[in-house]
């Protein structure tokens, strides 16, 4: 089984969030399923610098007016997974982020940058690059690769099957339909309604409409996104494709996130010998400039500072956390106003609140290991990884019952303590009262050392590795590779005013 895994970011090469973690760990796990999986992503400067044993193997024929692209092959660091990088200086070698400029604004040509990724993916998939390797299945991820299933669906004759995974419905890659000629997408795909989204051309909708098989990153999120509340305007399409749509829970790289061997920790520990976690806590308090107090509950928050992650509610909770004589440490970045407010809270509550506004992989490991409690709530959460890392490190998460958080954390109650299934603290409503009520339950258990130790041990025994989920993906690949390409027929929605105006302009 040969699989081309196409993504916009991969951990250790280029990362902004959880997509990068998944894009590293899942291919490594697929390799262990005897799948010949190869990655394709843009040749960002960081990726070209960090990929192992890079070498240029092909000059790509001009596509979409881009004539400076070279295909580079190497290895994903500390793995045996091959990586293809698209080295196009005009598109990817830039100062700034993967998707944003240094001033926080989106790159003006993001539609072209990621359409090019999909077009190169199609060239590889159809073996037009003369590499002597063609995939049976192409696995595309999130809006950045949404055009790839569309492009392959228009190939004549035999072609690889496609799996499209949506990691977050809120990020859709919506652009003016005027860009369609520049990105090599036929106008009929828009006029049919298959990629049209309120008058815009949606990369995400293209993936959802044309992928042979659709997945998302947790079973509960798969149920949520077929409802208007969570479907972001695409719930109707997902309902029509329900027979081809399923949720597969994300896993974690349990080799990289292992308190018994983590190179970032000041002291290692394991389920049967958790003493090293106390040392990690003390060192984390020192690192954040807090008093070293074994008796003070240390509450961590490592996340993007966004409305989705309820960072605004956590900010409102800080005075109540201080009243409870607990300590709070934050690692993250995001909304500039929230960043400013957390920095001001640090000055307002010295000795209790500390904030590090940045992305720091090593510090994220130390925060997970040194904290007693992790705040990981969300207004919606496709899967979430920070709560899984917390469980692995014996740090009990406080989460809202939504998406993958509901699938991975078992609420602590008298019954779940007795039957040894409790792993954290779960609340229902996205407001301050519900959050603090759940946190108070966690703090009450923290004051009972025997109960707390039992909860930590149960949390650390959970298996959220990629083994089971990778096996599910492998089964999907095999089913797809042995099946004929389906003739998909999609309902063309009734014309709203936006679509009418676009059609009039086109005519």
C-alpha cells in the first residue's frame, strides 16, 4: 500500500499547531502498519533546513505561472518516513509565518501558495514527475490541500483514491472566485455549487465535496459538525456525505511525549515512580519566577490564546484562582489583546500568575510535566492534544464536554473514582461559573493526596498512541484501493443572492 500524505505543516519541519503534530505522528505510525507513506509539504526555510539528507531530484514543470519550483526529497527527522519538499522561493521562502506575515496579516497570495501544493500533489499522484513511485491513495489534510481531491477527480482513467481529513471546520480557505483561473480550477466547479460558499470559493468545501472518503479527528466532533451549531455552514454537505464520513480519534507521539524519557525534563518519572514530577514542578515554578511551593496547586495553560480555547474565560478566572491560593502559568500566543491582558495579570498578581507569550516546544513539555492541573477548555474542539499530553504526564485536565475532549477525558465522580476510570474534570457550559466549579472539584481532590495519586496513575495508564487510529486509517486505505472510483453526484443548492450575482458577473 502506497500513500501520499499531503499537508501544510509537519512537526520538527514547520509547525503552527496540532496539524503539525498529527502530520508527523500518523505517518510514522502508518509505517509500522507496513504502509509505504511519503509526505509532501511546502519547502519553507525551516523545513529545508531541518529535513534529513535533502537532495533535489526534479525540476518541476511550470504550473500556475510558477517556474522556479524544485522537488527536494529527504527524511523526516528521527524517522524512516520520506519527505518531498516543494522548494519554490517565490512562494515559500519568506520572512514571517507559514500563513501570516510578520505583522500578523495573511499572505495575500495564500490561495496560490496552497493551490500550488495541491497541483504538485496531483502531479506526484499521477506519476507525471517520473520518480518511479505512484500512490494508491492520496491523504489530504485541511483546507490547504482541499483542491487536491478536486483535481484528481477530474483526471481521466485510473487515478489514486483520496482521503480528505478536516482538522478544524472553522478554517476554510475562502477566497474570491476571481482567483479561480489563477489557481487552475475550472469555473464550472464553482457554478455547480460544489466549491461555492456564500459567494466565495472554498478550498475546504472542495475537499469535502470531492474526497472519496472523509474523516475528522474525533468521533464526537464528527457528530457535532453535521449540526448547524458546529458545521460552520457546511453541515448540509456533510449530512449528504455521511456514508463516506467518519471520526477517527487523533493520537499522540508517545515516544516524544514520555515522562520516562523526555529530554526536555529536569527529572524523569513514570507511573510507578512519580517522585520526579515534584522536581519538575519546583523547576517550573523557578523558571516562571514563582515561589517554589509544594503545597500550592500549580495550574497550567498551554494553548493558542483564542476565543475557541476560552482564553477570555480563563483570564476572568484568574482573580478566583488567586483567591484559592493556587498558582497559574501560561505558555501561548494568539490574540494580541489577550496577550496584553495576561501580561498585565502577571504584574497584578505577582507570585501567583506568570505568563510566557511565545511558542516554545521544550517549555511546553516542562509545563505539562510540572503542572498539577491543566486547563484545556474549549468552546469547540475537534480533538485536542494538550489534554492527551497532560494525561501522559499525570497532570489532570479540566475540559469542556465537546468534541475530542468529551472522547478522551472521563469526569471524576464518586463512581468513577471507585471503578478507576476517572482521568480529569469535565464541565458542560462555556462560562466562568462552570469552569470554576470544575476547577474547584479538581482542587478539592488535590487536597486528598491518596485520591489525587490514584487519579494520576489512572490518567498515566491511558493509551492514546496512534496504534489503533493508524490501523483504522490503514483499513480505509485498503478498502478504497480495492474499490472503483465512486461516481459522486452532489445536490446543487438553490441560488442565493450571492451566487446569483457571481453567475451574472461571470456571464
